[in-house]
C-alpha cells in the first residue's frame, strides 16, 4: 500500500516539535533523546568517540532549513519558582498553549513548519506526579487530530494493571521500563504501540527518501532488528541483523518476572492497601522526625486518578533536608544538591566500615538505598532560604511482594 498522507494534512513542513513535560523531574537524558540527539558519549553499540553529546541521531537539526525535517522542542516545568506544584489546570494550560504555538509556527515562506507535535505525558515524575492530565491529552488529540503524537512516559512503572492497555487502545505510544518500580536490571525498557500506529509507522518507511534517512542515521547504534517487532518489517530491514543483543532480552525477561509477581500473585485490592499503608507509615516516620528541624515532607497534593495508579505514585515519598552547621544562634538551613548526593552516598554505605575511628553503633553499618536528590526548580538559581531540593525514598514492586508475604512491618 502507498504511504499514508502527511499527518496534519498536506502543505505542512516536515519538522518535528517535541514537548517535554515535567522538566527536571524526568531522566537527565530525556530532553536530548526526545529531540533525536545523543545523550551520552558511549553509545549502546559500545562505540565511543564517534559522536558527541548533543549530536543529531538523524543528521537533521541546526543545519536543516526550517520545515525540512529538523527535530526541535520545548521543556515545560510543573512547579513555580519556589518549588511549589502548579495547579493541574495551569500545567494543562501551559501544554495546550505550547501545542497551539507550535502548530501555528511558520517558516520563512509562510508554510506551517511542523508536521508533527509530540506531546509527552509523564505518568510518574521523580516526585510522583503527572503532566499533563489524561483529559488534557485527550482534548489535544480531539482538537488537532493526528498532528499531535501522544506519547506516555510511563517509565516509573507505577501504574494500574490495565493502564498500558488503556493507553494503547487510545492510540498512544507508551514508553516503559522494568528497572524502576519493578526492580529489574538497568536498561530493561520497551516502547509499545497499538497495531494501527505500528502499521502507519511501517508504511511511512516505504518511500525511498524515508529509508535513506534511516540508513544514514545513527539509529543503528541504539537498536538491532532482533529487538523490533515482526509487525514492523520495513524498520527491521533497515537495521543491523547482528548482534542479537541477548543482554537486552535477558534484562527484559528479568523485569517481566518482577511484573508477574506483582500483578499475578497479589490481588489488586491488596496491592492498593499495601502501597497506601507503606506510604502512610513512611510519611508518618518523616513527620515524627521533623520535630528535630532537620527533615520536612514535601508539601505536595497527592495525584488524583485511578485508584491503583494513585496508590503506586504515592509510594514515592519526598522530603527536604536541613543541616545544623554549628553556628551559634543560627537555625538549620537548606542542604545543597551536592550535600544531598553525599547524604545519599552515606546512606548506601556501611558507615562502621567507612569510619572505623568513630566507634559507631552496628545500626550504622546497615545500607539504605534512596532515590537520587531532585532539584525542584532546575531552571532557576536556588535562592537563599528556599528549600528547593528533596531526597526521596520509594517502595518497589519487590517490596510490595515482600510485604504481602511477611507483613507491612518488615518493610
């Protein structure tokens, strides 16, 4: 069959505009990857030195004329300048306005520049929030049709058991990983798409020009044909056949084991109860410790939405840390990102072994693994006295499985 007509109709340019939401609360390489740029010096193929961070995977970018296939984008934050969460309506409005501006953008000839506007809905930021809302994404698709490409960043994995299926049934692409909530090995990720989306993608790779772009790209440094579905024969034919990358398959298989234990071995109602109970208990512990003036819970309103997804997102507990620097008459002040990284390192260390001269109690030898610190206001300089950094603790699916077997008190 011939390739489908251009998204958004004829007469539009070929540029792609990518809207990355929850900036600062997604992976550090998200912005570069979402605009088709290399985000690391060493590529998944194992090669290094052939590309620089920020180079274009498809060779189209700063050097391409507007409308000729460049990848550009915008980042949208979910908090104000003090780190406080913006209202849901405000977050949605910012996304909708950015989409409309991209659709209205024209090149020097007056031709609409963008042929696709990719909207990333983050379901589970680093502090457990969603941007934009599902309702917002549905409105954008209803208003602009296939000009909007909806992508769900579900890489946290904190979802209900039917969420991925529901997103696919609406025609959304879903990015997923088994290495966070499900406790699988690093780099155990996947991209899911509905049948009709896969069929459209494969048909768009039929023309010679489209195939040539892929042949000349660096995409082959990231993925081989064996990792692509048989439902995408054109894409498979344009990628290397070797190596088979058994490592990626084994990592994904191990992650699937964690998913199966969580979803198949524990009834949904019990999963929700265990996650809510753990979150309530941990928050209570932080609040009890707040009397010393050295920790304080992040004051965020929990996410609304489906019950199990909300319970799963609530298992990310974020809190501010303060340091008593020993100055007479001075209160404990906020800790910097570097200080929080050091706290995270110390918590994951055997302090008895690390500092034998201190004669620490044996409890200090216990390793406690915490989430990386998060800068709540990444695009603005920290202001004195404003607590804009947090540390995080989170429950994983293996933790929930263990609670189911041995009780909440064991975790």
